[in-house]
C-alpha cells in the first residue's frame, strides 16, 4: 500500500529549481511548445530535478499536515526521491545506491506504518487518505481514468502545491504520456544510436561489455542472482552494481548522451499531436508555479 506520490493513484482502466520561463497566456492558446514544456516532454535532467523537488515538497507538506493532527509521518530522504534516468543519469545517486536494485537501498515506503498497532495504523491511513467516499478522477488522452483521494493529508499537500488534486494528477501524468510517445523515436534516432555506440565503447574500456543501458542493468542484476544462488551475502553484488552504474553515468557524460537525447527529443516533442502539445504548455505553467511554492 503506497501512500505517497501521484503514482499511488489507481487506474480505473487498463540547488535552484529548474523553472523555465513561460506564460499562462501562451499555455492556454498556443500549440508551439514553450521552453518549459520541452523540458517536461522529454526525460531531461531539468525534468528529473524538478520532479524530485516536487516529490520532496509533497512529502514535507504531508508530514506537516500529519503533525498538525498529532500524528507521525517520515521525512523525505533525498536519495530516495528519483532524479536519475537512462538519458540523464545522476552520478551522485549512482555512486550512493547504483541503480537501486538492492532491496535494502529501496525500503518500503510504508514500513513505518507496519510498526504501528492496528488501531494506530488505521488512524494514520485515514488521516493520510481522508474520506474514502470522496474521490477525484483524472482522465488521460487515451481514455484511461485514474481516481485518487480528494481529502486527507496527501490530498492537502497536493492542493498546497498545485491548487487542486486534479491539476496535481495532470502534472504527474501528462509528462509521462509525452515520454511514452517520444522515447521510442529518440532511441531509434541515428544521432542517439551514435551516442550510445560511444557510450558502449566507453563501457568496454571500463571492463563492461554491454551495448545498452538495459544490458548494464541486467549485468548488475546478474551479480545479485549469482550471490543468492551461492547463498552469499549481497554486499559484494551491491559493490558490483555501484561500479557498473557509476561507469554507466560516467560514460553517458563522456558520450554526451544526455545533450544529444534532449536535442533529438525536442524535435519529436514538436511532432506530438496539437492537443497534447497544448496540454504540455498548460502543465508547464502549473509545474513552474508548484516549484515556486515548493522552494519559496
């Protein structure tokens, strides 16, 4: 039972924040993507940094709401709030926890709840999620609908950041929809393939014969599988994972992979359907406003 983050909504059907200039007037009228919308449309480093800041702020607002009712809620841990991806690897994250494959590096977000008595757990969940009969719904462009709490401390934290819970869902899901639409085209682009080839050559020089980021992750996962089969402690596998993940991030920078992917991604983002581009512009204004609240 995950109780934080917009991703907890269930589908009804199958340094300075990176604020980029943009205006509400352009967002509501124009299908030409603003700079802020471009940053959201592709999994850029600016998007990942902003997402981490917003998630940490949401957790902090939730914690304050719970404290106001005399209840506990764990504070956010920056190393557990994202900010890392294949195209924009975060070297600090990679050096501290690799890809996050070790279960010990990704404790359950609800472990603090399980430590409570049944009565206290029910009280905390009710405070977090509010009245179960009061739900809000957000519908994606493809017709997929998500419903989520409209009351309780999680909802209140999103209202603090975004103004209302539906706009909070839009800020979470609209960029994800754009990512899904452009990632395949980014990966297939010749310029990105050339950058990946440079990355692969760099990885070979580091002792890892892999052709893609997924192969690098698989290689790290194999170290855990081998340790489990042999009944060994997982510490050596975690060391191997961190070595691979750190080399992955270093080589991505050497190959200029992030910059190339972002440049290519801008082209494909501009080719998204007009209604999707318009919605990205609107979401970019909401995103920037939320970042100002999160860091103000």
